[in-house]
C-alpha cells in the first residue's frame, strides 16, 4: 500500500479533530469489514465513535462474526486442541 503523509499545524490538526468528532458515522464491526475490503480511490470517511471491542477484535483476527479469536485458539491449542477436549486425542 502507498500512503501520502501530510504534516499540518496544530490549528489544522484541531480542525480535523473537530470534523471527525462531528461525523455522523460510527466505526462498527460491519463498517470495519467494509473498509477492510480491497478498494481503490476511496473517499475520506470520518467516524465520530468506535465500537469499544473493535481494537481487540482486529488484533485477535476475529472481526468476522463467528470466527474464533487468536487468543482463544492459542489457549485451546495449549490444552491439546479440540481433539483433546472431545476425547478423540
């Protein structure tokens, strides 16, 4: 990916913060999944609020509903995996 970086003054940064806080959109799990899809030349979007669990879901690679989070998978593996829990190990 390529990104352009633009340094701005404190005043310009505060103007951006004000614009973002005034946005009507919330960054939810569904909104994130749409943003994560490959795309080109997407318009700038602002989100005034963010789902409180979203960061942990992203880090745990389990944003998609029904997908097991990595920390749960690692804990299961440490106990011998699903086979051990089902008595098939």
